[in-house]
C-alpha cells in the first residue's frame, strides 16, 4: 500500500459533505417542523370554557 495516495478524490469528498449537510437539514426539519405545526394549530383551537375545580358542598339539615 502506498501511504502517499489519497483515499478519495476532491469531488467525492465534496459530494459526501453535501450529502451530510442535506441529510442534517432533512433530519432537523423532520424533528422540528411537526412541533411548530402542532403548536400553531393547537393554539388556535383553545377554548376558555373550563369548569371550575371547586364544588359546593351542601349541608344537610339535622
């Protein structure tokens, strides 16, 4: 084996870097885009008609 030889030519290295960048961008979009979509649509449908948590206790007459 010749120790002075290069394992990959410059164009192959460039295409590998480009593939890594594209793959990273796709992975980030896949992880973050659903969160933004869910947050956007869930905030539009929030209704403020929640029932109070306290309930009245009726006293029985003895």
